[in-house]
């Protein structure tokens, strides 16, 4: 059981592992950080947890870009067009972007783990509470501000829906590159079973690491092919101008102590 380290120790661990985060990150409190290991036998079944209710409009898909840490597919969140409700949520949340975390090999790459089991990659669909806030940037540091759906990726058969996204990646190899990306329905990336998930209160896994996230981690994974994942690894952390190009791999955070939090499950 990872001890509940002090904020200073946690920051030192984070910075040591992520030289790219030069500034110490003052995290408020720091006892609800993500990602975590989900210990299945310690999760608590909650019969009040509903199935996820996603209602995504592919017309709100706008662009795909390399932010130097992952690649983001961004949605127009200026109206309630692509929304998430249900699950553990009381309010309505708007989809603003989705992105992935992955490893340099298929042996690791996910941020969350299930009974210490690592997956080669993890999808994050990022939503903000449009009942309480008017902008994502406000919700990031607000109470009950964000809801992130995590979906594990396994290597297996080719994911037909993902291929349109994979084909766009060579155009955004370098940090800072953006291309138009439209009419992509993120629902195709969800597993068939959206009833079974774990949920807990946590944080963003990159700066500003704010503890405003209701995490919803799906029990069922999706499958992508080895070749599709290899294209993720062809992206670069670095911009075109930098002399030394660095492959965008291992863009995941070290796991954080649970600090007494309960992980609830929607299934037995
Ligand atoms: C005020 C700007 C904040 C930009 C940072 O936004 C994020 C950061 C991390 C995640 S993650 N890996 O926890 O899903 C989602 C969104
Ligand atoms: Zn993420």
C-alpha cells in the first residue's frame, strides 16, 4: 500500500519522473490525486450508480493537435451538444476533448491499473460541468468541475473507428501542430458495455493536477491493432525546430496514493 506521502514528497516524485515539469506544482491538499491502482476487491458496489448517458454530436468535432504531451481531439463546447450525464453524475457535463496515454511498448502505458494490471494505453474523454460553470477553464479548478471517462486499450483486432484518427496523426507529428478534424463520433471509442465502471474522486493527471475530477473508469476495454498503436508512438514530444527529436511515448503519470478514498463500482 503506497503511503500517503506529503505534498513536498509527492511533488519531488512527480518532478523526478517528469523532467519536463520543471516547476513544482502546488496542488491544493494533494490527497486526491490521480491516477491510482483500482483494487477490485476493495471497491464498494453502489446500486445507485446509473449507466453512463452519453449524447455526442460528431458535428461538434473541430481539430486534432499535438500539445507536446499527447494528441487532443477537440470539440466545440460552446453549447450543450455533446454531453455526458448519468453514471455517478448529478449534473450535465460537456465534452471538450479526448486524448490518450501510452507506453513505448505494449507492456505498459495506461495511467490507471486494475489490481496492478497495466494496459498498453488509456483513452480519456474530458467533460466539464456546464450546469455549474460556463467555461472548461473555470471548471478545471472548481468543485465537481470535471468528469473524465477512462477506457483501457488492449492490442488485438484493428479498431475501424479509430483508423480515421490514426490516419490524421502523421500530419501532427510535432509539438504545436494542428489540423482540422471533423465529423468524428467519440462514442465509437466507448466499449459496448457502458454500465460497468469504477468511479472515484481524483485529479487531472497533468498540470495543473487540480482535484476537480469525477473519474469514471470503464471495466470493459476496447481493442486496437498493434499497427494502430505504433502510429501513436510515431508522434514526437518535440517541435519541428528542436534539434533532438523525442518520441512521444510513456506519457503517463506515476500512480498516486489512495489516501483513504473509496472506489465505487457500478457492478458486483
Ligand atoms: C486550464 C487548462 C487545463 C489544461 C489541462 O487539461 C487537462 C489535463 C489533464 C487531463 S487528464 N489526463 O487527467 O484527463 C485532462 C485535461
Ligand atoms: Zn489523460
